[in-house]
């Protein structure tokens, strides 16, 4: 059975959706950011402070590659995972990708009030955060758009998502 990879900007709800989707499909769930922190025994925030984003992306890529030999997993990727190197192509080659798309204003509201600190935006004021989200979304749009499926994150229906991807996985789900 193929894996399902959830991609999209930070704060789009990939981890929440991933847990629910895995449950509905009967798959295991992996949050790539959490796996990074567990494997390397350092928070992503601390890693960025001690090293840099380039070093993070190299290790993130290695971690992503370990998922390619797995089966029947829903993998929530980091916001930038699909956007570096040829990661989106590898994700699409080794599984089913789902882009959780949200409007920049929705992302701003979520990230402004997020409990978990995010290294790329932790020092930004509101205006800078809005600019960063817009810039990133523009830069990453063509990569996110390469996902097999696209869904809106603002009104995400987990059951509808499961019904959307199940046929590509060879799973028959009831629409009830």
C-alpha cells in the first residue's frame, strides 16, 4: 500500500488532518517534524538556532527518504519539505500527495496565535509575518500545485479527504 503525504504551508493543519486521515484509512501516522525532533533529539527551533535552515533541509530530506520504504502511512510533512531539492517529485513517485491549501489570511490568523514556535517566523511582527507568508506562498505555489490532490484547509472534512484518496490507495471506504 502506498503512503499518503500531506503537504502545504506551516499552520495549514497537516498534522491534525494526518492523524484523522490515518485513523479513517487504517494507516499509521508520522509527523515528519516530530520524527526529526525524536531522531536528532533536538527541537527544530533549537536546531535552526544552532545550525541553519540549509543543514535542516539536508537532514529533513534523509528522514523523508526513510519513508519511501514504508507502506500504509500518512505522513505529515513540514511546510517546506515539498519545496526543497526534488522532494515533491520523490513524494509523488513514492506515494499519493495531498496539498492542504489555505488563504494567506487564514494562515496568518493561525500562525499569529500558534502555541508552537516556528523558526522561520518566530521573530516577525504582524506585518512582517504577512509579508513572509505571501512571499513563501508565491515562491512555493508551483511546487505545492504538483500534488496529486488539492483540498481547502479552512473547511477540511476528514471523511471527504479519506474518500478522495482511498481509490488511489485501493481502499474501499463507505461514504456514510
